[in-house]
């Protein structure tokens, strides 16, 4: 008799993905400017550390919120006692107003339709439990965040069918790609319950266009399925085109009384826009009352602490601060992204043109020994073990083309990023030198073979007939 459940002993968590393996290598030998200057630099972590000074300054100027006080009096006991898992009303109000502000107030959100969760991971999994049965499927455009293989599938039993997007159009979603994904689901005898997109995209660092969103809304209307828009990077858009939320498009359609109104769900968190992944603050927003009700019940398994809600309610309610933070953070992201792109260009490496996120989608096809995913893994291992950089290979993101890598730029100091770029530049230069030597050796070898062949012909021609 087995002592453990199949869930405990199965190997479907996704921990064997190169995305997670790179993290394991980093943890064995982490870079530190003083203690371990030759260690592995973590460029596989989409974390925003560029604007902590703004947050710390606010905390210094708001001692009541930071010290869990109200009008100078401690409310520690009140916060420490049990709270309703619907969430603190003041925080939910501040959260939906912050979401609207990020979207330029082109769309507003009702605080009664938001469900608080312990991060976006919990939010996405909760929606899977609400919208699909085990063995049913969601379509995801590639490349997609490697953690979705864990977040969406592991405990829910939901399957993922990729929508195969390519670099020919900047990895945009197309009608033929959607149709191919549906056909693939049919071949696998999977019932499709919806589409999940990340907007802005992780790992591409691009925003989904309005035309793509219209295409997706037309699809879910036609098929009678759901659309989940994971918008956790919505506040990181630093270049045009600007961010367009699916809720903005839905509002413009004026379809409040139709089924599609209840079939669109948004995931949000404060992990990326505010750089607070350790606070574990996520949210589900839905117009479907049954989804909100079910998700609220499920949220009891992953609540946001009342202390966190109280602190962030005060911070997000400070409109002057949030406006300044969003603007300044986007400026810093733009500068940092430019630094990485220009540095890689000097190393002979190009990036997909991006306008958002904490990373670049980097093209290293020319460094592959062959146009295969095996060659991509071979290159990735060299970059991790020799160059000492942990980056995420495209295959871990289910990219259809070998040679793409996600490289993060906002989770380190500018000096560390310069060092990482220099390491990669030196590696590329050494590869070029080795390739030149290899080609020269091949060239010399061919010349030597040709000389021997000519001499042999000459010798054979000069011999007497009886010697032949």
C-alpha cells in the first residue's frame, strides 16, 4: 500500500524545466560583488528592484501606516485578530483605483467584483478551478511564462494547448494559429474551456494589440469559452504603444448584457508594478458573480494578511505618490532596458523590440551550433556554467524557434548588469575567435587535401604504362 498520494509522488510540477534548473545552479553559486564576484548572476528572475527608494521614502514619511497605527494609536491588536476573507474594504477600494490609474482611468473597476489572493500564482490557479474540470484545456500563446506549466496544471489537472506564434510577425496572435490550437486540442480529445494571455507578455516584453484583443473576444464569443488576461505587468509599459486592457476593449464593445461580459477575467498583482513579490498580493477581477463567489471561498486557502492590506491601503490611497511612482518607475525601466539592448548590440546580439516588462527577448540563433533545441540547451549550459549567467532558454517558454532567451534586467544593480553584459560580450568574442580558427583549420585541411590530390594525379601521369 502506498503511503503517499499520487499528487505527492507525481513528476508533473515542472521542476525539471530548464527554467527552474537554472535557478538551482544559481543558488549553488550566487554572484556577490564582495563575497563571490565570479558567481552566477541571476538574470532569470523577473523582479523589479529599481524603485525601492521611492517606497522606502514613503514609509519614512508615513509612520502610522508603517507602524500599524491610526491617528497615532496602535491598531496592532485589531489587525492581528481574524479578518473576513473578503478582504479589508479600504484595501479593495484602493486596489481597484490603482488598477484604473495604471490604465489611464479609461476603465474603472468595482471593488465588489475583486477577489484578493496570495499573488498572481494563486489567482491563476483559482480561476482554473473555477472555469475548468480536470482533463479540460486552456489555450496559451507561445512563448509563455514557464511557471504556467506548474501554476495552471499541477493541482488542477487542467491541460495546456499552445497557440504557436512565430517571430515572423513579432510573435503576435493570429486567427490561423488559434484555429491550429483548436485542432490540436481536438486531436488530443481535449475540451477547450478558454484562452489565457499575459498582457504585457512575459517573456516577450510586448503589449498585446487592440486588434489581437478583438480577435480573442470574437473567438470566445463564437466558441462560448472564457478569456483570462493576466495583466500583472500593466504598470511596466515604458514605451509606445501604450497598454490596452481587455476590460477597456470590452467596455468599448458595450456588451454588458451579453455572455462575453461574464466570460472575461483579469488577473493582477503588486509583485511587478510595485516590486513587492514577497508581500503576496494578487487579485482576480470578474463580472461573473458566480466566479467571484467561488473564487472568494477558495481564497481562504491563500489569504493576504491584514497587516499587508492595511499598509498597502494607505500607500495606494496616496494618489500623489502612486502617480509619481508609476511615472518614475516607467522611466527607470526604460533606461535599464535601453542599457541592456545597447550592450547586447555591441556584443552582436539583437533583441525583439519591446515596450514593457522587466526583461528582453533575446535572439542568439547565430550562436547555435545547429538550428535545434538540443543546440539551444548546449548554448544555455555554456552560458550558465562558463559565462556564469542564469538566463531562461526559449524552449522553457515553449517557443517554436530555437535560439531565443529571456534575459531579466531589473533585479540587479546597474553595475551588475554592466558586468553581465561584459561577460556575455567576452563569451561571444571567444566563440567568434574559436569559429575563425575552426574555419581556418578546415580551409587549410581542404587545401592540403587538394595539394595531395594534385600531386597524386601528377605522379600517376608520369609513371610508365607497365607500372600502372
